[in-house]
């Protein structure tokens, strides 16, 4: 890190800059300090967007999408904005050198270290793709070799630059690791990242890129029509890496398919009575545990493909009676119940392999999902917990007395406390929404937006929600609220102003609201008191789907929780005690899970499991198949 030079800003937004980490084709990366004292990386992009406020908004919206990426194996995106006409992005600071630097100084990776690198980076790519993002610049320089393992950075930056209309080929990819479609100026998708990942693995294993040439045009020609140089690649790696380097994007496996194949059959164990129970750590951690097991990941891949040449890759959720996978079945318990010590849990957040629970008695605790053990009790009792939000390092908790507390998840220290003018009921780490509403005397709720890290309000308070806001969902740069007037409102988070009002148009008050992306379009997913699940297009305001909970509707009305994951919605139903999984593309009931102790009060999900909190003081982890 070098000191700041004359003319470089000492602070960007709320982040104090302490030095420059490096400068590249996209901009300069600074090390900074957040208001709560933690280290952050601040990437200030080059000044190419001056005098174009629409480009600024597009950049912020695209970069905000990176916040949807699951935390495992990626550096979480904390904030985005525009500073003196230059876009910036703030992410988690990861100690460690890049894969490019490590190979140059210490030589190629081999053995278990190479396998762990492959698994971790594939896991990151799968998470990035599930969030609807294409990295576009996956390369050795964008993999940090952190103390806790490899971490992928800069996902979403290239797409954000492209959204402004000012990006160049230099800023949207690195020629040696570009896919043929990217090198040819064609539209790119997740398959492009798989190609770049394979090129990165060739470099990691051999010390040389898969494609080389003396000039950039010659290099691009080699990518478009030449054969990759796989000399020095371990034998078990050649076949799968060659498949990933296919010129035709459709011929390449997806990141998720590679991960499924790499860990097939490794997670299963049998419990008394013959019922199969899945190893908790393998499922929650995903494929990373398999890399640590010792066997070559690619040797496993080749063996399983040889033994089962026609066996399709299992999907997580596809139909009401899911086809059993080689490792687990839909709805299976993952490990034993976690006993929360009698605390009825109403708020739940996940941070990698940790669950944070908050109760109506003010108890706040951190639990290890892999062992079921209490990791830390932050508060034994106090004002009821009304909202939680977390990333890899930081937790924000909101309480009924209006307090917002910021916590360091590593040490358990309360690094900051702020107070809002009313209780905060909905929150991310960058936006909190408070409401003051008394149903006995108020016709409208008084709602206000806040920055939870600083405790400062964003925009004026508003009184537009008749009978109060029922729920709030967050998307890139927006919030979506529902109220007693059966209206959805889309809010700009920078200005805290309404950009669209969507009447749901029918009897059936809004219970819960969640955000999702379907076919590249942002949607609001809602549950209603008439026992229906609905989907509304946030751009047009049109309803895209409406489905009854069951043939008993409206007698089975009443949901206690709603979350979304990709094109899937997950709902908790009071009448039946079930958790149901829905395919949002067609409204199909994709599966039901039962057998919970107590009423379901909160849900959270990873790619492969649902974490269910109940008012009996239990955390129940179930497989998604």
C-alpha cells in the first residue's frame, strides 16, 4: 500500500482513506476505514461518466445487484455511489495477495491446494450466477488468497461499467482470460465466466495462461480459434478443463453442475432406522468441505462421469416430489435440531456458516450451523429485537426502543449504537426502515429511511401507508413496501422517494413482500390474506402471476414468513404448519416440508438448505434436495 498522493481524496462518502492499494484499467483501489472502524476496500472508477446522471443511476443500480451475492468465497459489496462524478464501490477488505502474485512468487499450485482453489472459486461463481450477475473479468488478479481461503472480488463491476455505455474492452475483460464470445464482442452469460475460470485454473496449475500470443490482436485470435495450451496440467484435470474451454458456450458445464458433480455421494451417511441424514457441514458449506477431504476433486468428477455417463445432474427443486439426489432428499433434516435455550426466535439472519437469532425478550445470539453450538451470546435480554442484517464481518440489530446496534461478528464487540425516531422493522446493512403506527388510533403509518451504520436519516419521513406498512423488501437501489390499501410502492433508496405505485387491484390485503429477478426483470413477490401468492413486475406494474395456496384456499390463509431465492419463493403457513417451496415461473408448488416444533417465525436459505426458526426456540435445518 502506498500513501495518498496530492489530489487524491482523503475521504469518499463515509469512508476515510488510508492509502492506495493499486491502480488498474478500471480505476484506483484504496484501503479505507468505515464509520464502525472496520477496514474496507474502496474502488474509485475513472472519471468517464461526468455530466450523465442517468449513467450514474445505471451504474449504482447494477453495482447494487452485487449485494445479492451469497457471502461464501466472495468479498461482500457494502456500498456503492458516485463521488464527484466518479462511481465508487465499497467492499469487504480481504487480507492477502492475488492468485496472480502468488503464482509468480511461489510457483504453480498443486495437490490439495489446487483442489481447494478450484472448489472455492467455483462456489463463488455459482453464487454470483445465482444472483443474476456475470463477472465478466474472472482472472488470477481477481482472486485473493485470503487467510480463510480464496475470495473472488470485482464481480458486478464490469456489468456496472457496461450499463453506463462508456466501458471499453480493456475495462470489461482481460484478453488472456476472455471467452470467445467476449473477445468477439458478443453478448456474454455465465458460460463466459466458466471459460475464464478454466483459464485461471490452467494458470494456477501450470504458471502459464491457456492462450498466449505476442500482441493483443493475435491473442484474441487465439482465443477465438486456437487450441488451449494445457501442457503441465495434471492428468485428471485435462478433460473437465477442456470442456470448460469449449468455443461454444452451450457446450460448457455450468459452475453449479461442476460443483454438483464434484461432491456427488460424498455427503451421505446413515443413521439408526435406515433414514439417511446429510452431513450438516457439507450441505451448508456447499462444496468447500469436499475439497478439504483430500481426494482430487477432478478425479472424483471423472470417476463419477465414467460410472454414470447418462445420469442427469440433479437440480435443487424441480417438482412436488423431488427426485432424490445421490446425497440427500428434499425436506430431510440436516443434522440435529439446534436448541436456542427456550428463546422464541422472531428474527433470523445468516452470515456464512453462522446464524444470528433475535428474540422478543431481546436475546441476541450467534450459532454455528455446522455444529449447532452457541458461538456467542451478544445480549441476554433487553428491548425486543425487531430486525437483523449481516454480512461476513458485521451484524446490525434493531430493537423496539429505536436503537440500532452495530456488531463485529468476529469479536462480538458492539462497535456503534444509534437511535432512530421509531422502531426499525426492516433492514439491510445499508438501509433501515422505521415505522411509528398505532392501529387503534392511526390511519397512516409514519415511515422513515435510515443509514444503519451512521444512524442518519435518509430523506424526509412519510405518511403514505394506509393502515401502516405491512412489509418491506430490498432490491438493488430500491425498496418495495406494501400497505393496508393493497398498494405496493417502489422507493429510490438514495432519495427515499416513491418512483412507482402499484395497486394490487383486488380484495386480499398484503401480508409479506419479497424481491426477486425473473427473466432479468425485477419483481415483487407477495402473499395476501386471500391465501394467494402473487408476482408483480416492478417496471411495468403488471401482475405476472397469482396462485392459490391450495385447493382449500382461502381457508388456509395466513403466512408467517416469505423469502425468495433465485426463481423460487419459500413461504411458511400458519394453518398447516408447513413450509412450501414455489416455482415463481409457473406458480407450481415445488415441495412441502413439515414436522417443525412450534410455529415457524422466520426463514433463511442458502443454495441447498432452509434454516427455519420457531417460537418453540428451535432452529431446524432442512435440505432443498
